[in-house]
C-alpha cells in the first residue's frame, strides 16, 4: 500500500525568500510554488517581437515590461511572470511584495506545448480577476494566431482572434498589431 504524498503549503514570505536566492523564477499559486522552465529561442523571439511592436505604439504614461516583471493578483494568492506586461499611469506595487505590480492594463502570454492549457485556462482566469486588466493577449506557439481577451465597459469579457494577414486592435492602449509582422521571424 502506498502512502499519500504529504502536501506542503508555502507562505508568500517563503516564496519571496526562494525568489531572492534562486536563479530560476517561480510562480506562486495558493501556497504552491512552481518553477518556470526556460523558453525556446522561438518563444523568446515572439515575446520580444510583440513587445517591440506594442511598445512602439504606447501612449505617453504607458510602459511595456518583459517577463522579468512579477505581477501579483491582488485579493488572491497568485503571483506570475507574464511574457509581457503593460502598465499605464503610476505603477502600483503589492503591499507584501514591493517588486510586484498590481495594476497591469495589458498582459501578454506566448503559449508553449507544456503551458498552453494553463495559459488559456487557469492563468487567464487569474488575470481576469485583476480589476486593472483590460486586455489579455495570448499568442500561439504553433503559428500566426492571436487571441485577445477584452473586458468591456460592462465588465463582460469577449474574445477577438486574428491570424495570418490580419490585424488585432489592442484598444486599451490604442495599438494595432499586424500578426504577420509579429510572427515575421518566428519558426518553431
């Protein structure tokens, strides 16, 4: 008979101590700590391309950040490192973690074979719980396709998709992304 594996729940302070001393980044979800695997060169290039195209169009007062920025989902026990983050206005920081922001307007994820279900499922749900988030852009690792989840004035979410030869509007920051341009150098 096998015994169940004991579950250990970590505090956020435990998580921060690990992050401060680890060369690997981790996500924190409800007391569990998950190591984030390094991405492929194609994943990194796609994330850089979307940030470059988006960043060049941002209005004054908005800033684009790479995957090095930690995002804390206020009111929940979740902290992640999106592939890209846009903050407009003054940056709000988590009370329990001054290096994590709590007020992103746009969050960007590039899927990978191992994270696609999580990125499009639970992680998207976490992002939608951030009151400041207006749009979540998910780019496919399989080829030129983007899904933009947008919060409407009434708080309801809609999905706008674009593929090869199309453009997607990131309305919250007044930007347009030509999918062919974002994916121009992408090959996985």
